[in-house]
C-alpha cells in the first residue's frame, strides 16, 4: 500500500469514526473537550485539513460543500434518531468554521512547503 492510499484510508476511517461518535447516545459518547463546540471544531478541522492535503487539486469549494453537507447530515440524523442527541445549528456553525480553517491550513501548508501535493 502506498502512502497516498494509506492516508486516504485513514481519512475515510476518521470520517466513519466522527459519524459513529456523533450518532451514538449522548451519555456514551467520548469527548476530548468539555465544550461541545470545541469537539466539533477538532473533528471538522482535522477532516478538512486532511481533505485539503489529500485532494489538493480539488477545488476548495467542492471540499467545503462536501464536508459541510456531512456536518449538516449529522445534525439532521441527530434530530431524527432519538439517541438523546439534539440537532443544534450552533454545532453546524462550529463545523463550518472549522472546515474553513482546516482548508485554509491545508492551503497554507502546500504554499509553505513549496512542493507539489502527494496526490492526484
């Protein structure tokens, strides 16, 4: 397995973990921070940074829309699944802010590295 395949596999695993943690019963869900918005920020910053690094030639707006859709879908699923989770538009706003910061950080990385991206 080459490096690109390994990191893309890690990205998809992280995406699955974020989904699973977001949909499990609230009382059972582990967290990193006491503040829920910081947990959202960490998850979506990491996802978007990885996406920008792995798919550097994909337009940032496409990555943004895909990750934003994922965050919105999580909130809608929390609304309908009944596991003690609540849809919270402020969580969605935290996701969006973290996505923007992660995409920017990935872009800055490639600009500072002065190298061609590993992917595509």
